[in-house]
C-alpha cells in the first residue's frame, strides 16, 4: 500500500493527482500548515529529515522530492502510459527529462524569490528588476515551448505535465501566467482532467486551484 504524506496547499497536490491518474490505492496522511508561519508541522520531520512534503512510502521504500516521486510512481505503475520510452538518444525522452527537472530546478526559483523578497519591503527593492526579468524569461520560455500544443512532451499527456502543473499554478497566483494565453488554456486543460478533480476532492481545499 502506498502512503502519501500530504501537506495542504502544497506541491504534494500533484502527487495526489498522479495517484488518481494511475488509479492506485493509497492512504493519505494529512498535515496542516501552521496558520501563522505557513510552515509544515514538526511531525513531518519524523517521516523525512527535511520535514517537507510530498513524501511517499511504498512497500518499505521511502521516496522524497516530487520529481523523484512522480518518476517512481509513473515508471513503476504507469506501464508506459505517462512516460516516454527511456531512450537516451531520443529527443522526446530528453525533453521529458528536461521538463521533469526544470519544474523544481529552474521554474520555481524566481517564484520563490518573489515570495520571500516581497516580505522584505523596501529592503528588497534592488532585487526586483532581476526577479521580474527572470519570471518573464522562464514563463515566456514555457509559453514558447508549449506553443499551440496541448502538452509539453511530444504533445502527449505525461508525468512531466503533472510535475510542471505546480509551477503553472504558482505562476498563476504569483507570476506572469496571465500574460500567456496558451499557459492559461493549458492550466484549464489539465484541471479539466477527471483525475485532477478527484485529487481535489480527496485532498481538500487547495488554494492554488483558485486562480
Ligand atoms: N523541491 C521539493 C520541495 C518540497 C517543499 O518545499 N515542500 C513544501 C510544500 S510546497 C513544504 O513542505 N513546505 C513546508 C516547510 O518548509 O515547512 C519538492 O518538489 O518536493
């Protein structure tokens, strides 16, 4: 049995969505962010030393870091339905790897900088031109890469779309998604998937779905 350690309003929502896409049975252990600090409760540190979500357990295996979890679940249980063939000489496979890593490795950074620097008030002023230009740079890149396709890799829905979904949703809330009609449509497209809707019902309120 798979156990998902799920924090409300977090990157864990995409793992919940993936579990629903794959039609897997799972147990959800829910954790609530602190109302003031917005941080995870200390119990998550008992699951994994970083004390962050998502984390899953599956038959004695502990898997942390969303891209690792998404890759693990999609490869182990997806029977190729959500992952391209693992061929290191294939551009589709390299694009898949790119977007899986881009989400946390590149896409989230300017969004997180915006979140944290906005708390500095006037002291953060010198950083804004760079943060704004990097936000524009990364979201324009995603928009240009998607173009008029429905999905990011070979125009076929894949685990990379699930991994990217949090960047798009956080970017709709705090970034320039609204400047790119194709990213707005992409967001509506993935939210329309029945499994996404089931994940919302299972996980409870998810503020990133409100934009
Ligand atoms: N890169 C990690 C980030 C994990 C992460 O920062 N999770 C956030 C939720 S979106 C968290 O647990 N924050 C609570 C805290 O830091 O106390 C991943 O994608 O899994």
